[in-house]
C-alpha cells in the first residue's frame, strides 16, 4: 500500500478568494432575508400569538 504525501500550501490569494466568497455569500443572504422580513405584515405577525 502506497502512501502519498501532499504538502499543505496556503498562499495569500487562496485566503483572499475564500474571504471574498464568504463576504459575497453573506451579502446575498442578508439581502434575501431582508426581503422576506420586509414582506411580513407586523400587525398580523403580532396577532398570531393570540
């Protein structure tokens, strides 16, 4: 059984790309959540518990 060794190399561009992906996905997630929250009727939501 052969064993392969892959050295872990993390270059600054990898960190930058990962950070960019996280920031962009967070931005779109916040936009979608904000759109759903703005669609809610506050009075109807508050009356829901009664």
